[in-house]
């Protein structure tokens, strides 16, 4: 796959091969990371078939995970010294982190204040949505692959669909906007629900985003022949809706957006596999145990926990962060012959 296929910006490497003198998180292709994804835990209270085995995984021991103070310090460095303007909390399932509201509040207190979002399975939102908003959460993404209880139990191995639907409503009522819904279509399991999911989201004021299944499962059972592609998703939706490309600037957003029946409602498709958007990537990632990743599919990581705990100053941490992003590859290489899945699964990396 070429740089053109990846949509890479026409920004060459610097002639000297050295990083420009800027505090920002720039990479050799001119992309600047301003969006930080922070995993708060690798644990989850669902067992989605495309994410983990039925028995779960070997979770990180508590001592390996960053403390709340350590997490907040790294977020502060990212915001105050490295130009990060958006922070998204992920997992595993972030609502399993007891200090969640405190971490969000500390992030909201930073100057300049970043925009704060969270990706969740929605199970804990009924009782926490208002507290999360009060702490400073701006918006939320909730995973929902089906509207049918028996299918939900089949996909997640838990009978909790009602909790997720109630959680979505609680998020909307608490003022989180927009409330986004993330859905993965699985062939022969829920791919007949594409239009049904979109109708439900349009009727309830949620913003639906379909995501192509990615090779991030711990079983390494992902197969290109067993995924629903962006083209197939759009074909399924067009059977019941008129879709027209949105004129809104996409920027670094991962989703291609389509107006539904002329708008204003829209639907997004995140086609990481078949329509890579690496050229506009603006993300940097921090795992729950303090590993820094320049890409979701990175084969290498930078350990920030060890220097953090050995007394490194903010400037030293910031320079490690800049060096990691300066080593970022052109793209994730999913469509290249030598591609290999990262050693960590999605639940340990963070979405």
C-alpha cells in the first residue's frame, strides 16, 4: 500500500532527519497529535466475542497500573507542555475505575482546559451519568451492536442490553452531547440490524458510528474475509435510507459521515481496514500501565511508568513523549503483507 492509498499528507521528512524545534507532538510526516486516548483499566464487565474469550483475560495487577495521581500528572504534561486539546478516557471499561470522576475533574481543571470524552459499554451510566457531567465530561461514546436481547447476550456473553439502553438515555438526559453510539457488524450475527440500529439512533437523537472490525482480538482470530466492510455497511443502510456525503469538514475525525434522508441526522462509518485514514491521524495513546503508543497498531511502546516512578521531571517525560511520536510510522500497515497484530489486545491498549 502506498502513501497515496493511505491518504498521507504531502509533507516530506525533514531533510536533516531531525525533529523540528517545536513543543508539539509532531511526527516525520507533519502530523501533530493533539488527541490523547487514556486507558484507565484493561478490565471489562462484558466478554464480547470479538474482543476477548469467555473466561476473560489475565488482568493487570493493581501495582502495575498507574495511580490516579500518576495518570493526572501525565495528562497535565500532555495538555500543558505538548499541545493536547482533546482527552478521551477508554478501557477496558473505564467506569470500572473507582477514581473516574476524580480523574475527569482534575483533567477539567487544567489550563487550558481540554475537551473531555469517554468510550464505554454503557452499563454503569444510569447511576453515574450526572456525576460524570458534573465532574467535567463533555461527551460520550457508547458501544451497542444489537437491539435484540438474545443477540446481545450472544455477542457480549452477558444479559445486559436493558442496562445499556437505559444508560444511553441517562447520558442524553444528563446533557452529554453528542451521545455517540459505536456498532460493529458481524457477518451472520447482527449484520441484518444495520438499518434498525440507525433508525433507533435517529429516533433517539444519538449519533451512530459503524466501525469495521479490526485485528485486535487476543485470540488472533480476525480474518479479512469474516468482516463487514464499509461498502457493505453502506449497501445495507441504503436499502432503507437515502445517504448523501456530509459537507462538514472531516478533519482528523476517523468517521466518514453521511446525511440520513437529507439530514440533519447523519451516520458515520469508521473504515480503519478498507479506507485507512492514517494520513490525518492526530492521536497519541497511553495505556493503563503507563505505556505510550504512537498508533493503535504499534509493535513498540515507550514505558513512562518507570521514569515517572524513578523521579523523572516533567521536561524529561515530555521529551520521551515527543521522541515516541517522532518515530511514528506512516500508517498502520494492515493492508501490507508483513502486517502483524500488536501483542496487546484492544482491551489492554484502549480504544
